[in-house]
C-alpha cells in the first residue's frame, strides 16, 4: 500500500496481505523454527526463523509504512534495538546523547558500551545550539523527543542538519510520540527507534523493539545484525503487536483527549508544581512540538510538591492508575522515576537533570476521564496522612 493513504488506513492495511493459500484476512502466526527444503540450499525464501519469519516480516512492513521508511527491523525489546545500533558503531565512537533519556538506555550506554571504549557526551538537545555539542568527531547523535521522563522537545530537523554537516548519524527514539503524531525520518533522522512494547502494541502484553530507516545501506547492516546477533522477537509477540497496530489511531486520539483534560486539572491544583505535556500551550516545548508534531498521546510528567515519602504514598494509593513501569497501554499507569525507571541514574545526576523526588510520570489510558481525575484527586488527598498506607515489609 502506498504511503499516500492516511495513517489510520495504513495501520490496518499497510504492508499486509491476505494469506495467499487460504485467503485468511489476518496474518497467520508462523510458529516454526525451521522450514522444509526440497533440495539442499534450495528453498522458498525461508530457511530458519531467526533469519526469516513471515509474521515478523508482516510487522516490519507495517512499521515501515507507518514511519515512511524503506524497511523496518524488529527485535525482542527496545533495548535490543538500541544495542543493535551501538553494534554498528566503530570502536571509539563519539556519541552525543540527550541528557534526559530512558534509564535503561543510560544504563546500557554507561555500563555496557562505555567500558568498551565508546564515548558518550550528554547535553540538553532541547536547549543548546547543536553546533556547540555536535562536532566533527561525532559519530552518532541519539535523542528522544519528547524525552523520558521530562518530556522535553528537541528540534529534530535542526539537530539532523548539524549532524549531516559533520557526517554523523541521527537516531530518534519515537516511542512516546508514535508515528501517529510524529515522523522523524521526514525531519532528517537516519533511524527511528520504537519500543513496540508501548503504544504500538498498546495492550501491555508484549515486549519488543524496532528500527526503521530509509537508507538501503543502513537497512542491510541492521538486517545482518538482526540475524547475526539474534535478538529477534517470537512470532506470537509480533502477531500481538500487529494486532495492536490496527487500533493505534483511535487509541492515540483518546489518550490525547484524556491527557489534555488531566493537564488542565493538574494545572489548577495547589499542590502540583511543574507540569510537562508538549502539546499544552504553557509547556516550554510547545512551539517546537507544534511545528514537528501533529499531537501527543497520554504521557504527562508533573511534580507533586512533596517529599519522596509522600510521593511514594501517592503512587501507591491510586486505584485506577496502576503503579507499574512501562507505558502506552489502554490502561492508565503511573510511576515514580526517582525510585523506578531512573533508579539506575545516580541521585545527584537525576536531580541535576530535573528529575526531582516528587516527579510523577503518568501514562493516561482510555478509561473515562471523570474516573481518572477522581482517582488522582483522592490519592493526593489521602497521601497527606503519613499513616494512610505503609510500604510492604
């Protein structure tokens, strides 16, 4: 299907075909490790499921269609996709990274790849002049926009222009925005990364990752590493993600609608400080977000004006919002970055980057908005009492 079709149409049909033998409308699950060959080294195009699997290929075609890429390569997790990009880098590569990134990304960069000679430089790419941090020695620029968990917005086109001037690749983690609201390849990025665990699947029952590019050379390298390193998803996980994609558009619209109402409520609450939501007109990133995004989903970060103990009680007292890591499912989740997703970042570094002890990250689901606001309201009120709930032994 051509990319001139609307995204809601491509989410259902893009890169997908009726199964040719039976005419099955839905992509079958090819639960097999190997494929019969009529003659040695003569096969149908399928030899071994680490290398080729029709279910995985259907998801890859669909993701390429949604992001406007030449092709996509799927992995067993978002971090497996991240590691694959790093395995493309030459020894001693110099990498510029946004200063607010997923804690697992930071851990992988610092504890897995830095000891092997990779150099990482962290900078607030939403605020600095790209020329001040992306120099001639830069091999790769890694950014999230919006970021995790502070939801900073970076001008992707501006960063990409500078990176191309010095011959560096640009990778954009588009997990939070999704292709429904933002397409980094159109803005000059070389590779788009997704944790398909999140909004693309949308049902909190899969872990996966993907890389999408328009470059034939990069696509060949990524496919080689997918096969050679072997961090591939199983067919059941790829099928579940493919199923989830079909409702991406309607889910993202509802996530956004609910999130905007939650932001409005939070902004009037006397015990709430900083609020970050890129498509809110009072957010520092609103101007850039309005230029390069078509909207945003259900991710909100806000500071509860409280110490860590009360913030923890607040998170434990919600009844509809589930206290859990991850995001992007139909159900509402919340987490405390200082204690959870960013616990691997040293406390001093966290605070220097704006991750306060009272920072709460919401993944606003598609439940009724009155119930969601009521849940936040009762949890804030009850958390005032130090005896309202105790941590488990």
